[in-house]
């Protein structure tokens, strides 16, 4: 704990020093960008009915409060024309309810699929970004922001990003449901649950993203590394046999001066993921090794896993206060979930309302619902007593998992937000024999 206190002090001192340098530079934009965030989330759920429980079930009894902590330093440095380097050291610790297991739409977007862990320091992002202007480009000002150095950039450009990052940083940029540090917490609401996006246990990967960006539309294509095993911290760098590609087309518009946008995502992943059909045979033959691969506990030595999926996302401002959003997603569900969560089909709808009407313009109220399902093969595997790395009750009376989440995020000062959150979960882990579950949460967030 003493080391963490010293580290926090060093981070705060560094941010203050860089900010001071920026503030004294009045003749031109600073070449540096520096930001800091700290988020603490505490959750608790009520007891609920469960006909049975398995190794990956959400506890049906009242658990102790589960608390997570993340804190990140976002550093950026402008290099030559159009280029910048970004570096994000991060600390994370704590755990989710039942170690973030038992609900496919996991309950806390700031926790990982691991047990209780002490806070650890690691490099979240370290990447180089280069912009190339197109012939018809006009230069526009962009303000200093998280992983964005203040600059004049071309509105028509090709951007290449290479290094370590979260692939979700670049895709599915939904205006009202993207960031669990300030918006919705549930995994199936702040992200597209059916997109098994490639990442290590903490949510990061390495690779290249190429973007063609125009004022009203954009196209993105990436190739990145995938985990060695399901939910692994180590990544597989035999890119000839294990890799993941993602394509996105994004379109922006205005309706009576209110902005809106939509995105279509296609993804294709090759990994060591075994098929659910082989998982069924492993259950029948008591093949502990193969089952441990699917549940993320042991390494599989053979390649051949494939997962294709698509997703769509849209958001629309209705008034200056009110916005709505939606997501839909699907993957073929033939091979084991490898990185994000065990959802093969999903549909989400929600709204976000600013507090202008009650004279709290910086506050936000959110309400959303999501319904998720899994493929026939995935369903049969869980019914037979198989386990994934996030769900598995030892049996299954299948029903679609439905979640409603609502939150109120209050800005109490320039740099401090406090949120209250409630989630209702029906058929946790797609199981009609368990639940429903009532989950309550509090979130504190600092940024500067």
C-alpha cells in the first residue's frame, strides 16, 4: 500500500508538472498531452433463488461488497508533422462479484475475469500514430484530450496506429454507451457483447489499425494478436496462424442540427479455440485437458479455432438533453469464446438524459436494456455440464439473458463524479433455474 501511495504521488506530480508547462506555453500549442483518471466501483447483489450452482455460477447468497480500482496516466507527445506517441501506465486491482463470473453480461466494466487481486502496475497502451492528409483535406483544430495532443489535423486523412492498445478504442464509438467509467457498467451494454474482440485479460492487444477518415464517414481495418488461451494474459504472436481482423464502416449525419451516427462491424478471428462440438465430446469422455482449455485454465497446442461475427451500433441526439442508442450483434458461436464474454447474439436499446431540466447540466441519467443469447452448440455444451471462462452452472435450463441497467452520474466538482447504479438480471448465465438478480453499485470517478 505504501508503494501505491508513493506511485500515486509521483503520477500526480508528473501530471501537474506537465500541465504547468502547457499553461506557460501561450505562443503555441503544447507538444505534450497529459491526463489522469481514477475510478472505484463497489457492487453488491441480493440473494436469489438457484436450483443448483456450478463452478462458474454467480453466488446465490449475499456476497461481501466487491470493489474494483483502476487509475491511469494518459501521456502523449507530438513528434514530427502528423505523428504522436502515446503511453498509458495503469494500476488495477480488486474483483467483481463472484470474480466476474456467472453472468454473460458481466456486471462491472472495470473488472477482469480473475479472482481478487492486489493492485498491479502495467503498461495499458504504448503506440505510435501517424496521420497522412488527403488531397482535399481542410485543417481543423482538435483540443487536448485523453490520448490526443492539441493540434490542427486534416479532416480528410489516413491514420495508421501501431503498438499496444485496446482495439475497442477505435471501434464502435457509441456516443452514449462506451465508457464504464462514466456511463453504463454492464459489459453487454457499454460494448457489443457478441463481438469477441481480441484482448488479453485486462482488455489490451497489439497490432495495427488503418483508418480512412472523411468529415461524414470513416472506414477502419485492423489486424491484432489474440490470447494464447481463453481469457489469457499472454498473447499469441504466431500471426500466421493466430490473429484477428476487424472492419468497420461509420457514417455520421445531422437531423435538425442534432448529430447522429451508425457503424457496421465485421470481425474474423483465428485462434486455438476448440469447437463446442469437441467440448461436448470432452464432457462425455471426461477430457479434463480440453475442458480446461475452454474454461481458460490450460493451454491448447493446436490451432484451427474460427469465429466470424458482425455488429451494428447507432446513436442519435433527440434534443440537447436527450439521446438514444442501440446495438445488435451476432457471431457463429461454433468455437469457444476466447477473449471478451460468452454472448453469441445480442440486442440493446437505451437512452441518456442530461440534467438540464433539474438545473444539473453536467449530470447524466441513463437507462438501457439488453437481451442476449448463445448458439445451439454453445447451449448444448453448457447443458452437458461444460464450463466456459465466465459462465457454467453444471446444467442449463436455457433462456435468453435479459438485463436492465440504470444509473445516475452526478458531477460534484470540476474533477469528481459520483454515480449510483442498479441492474436487474433475468436468467443469469442463460439459466431459467437461477435468478432473477438485483445488483446495486456506487462509482467514484476522478479525472484531470
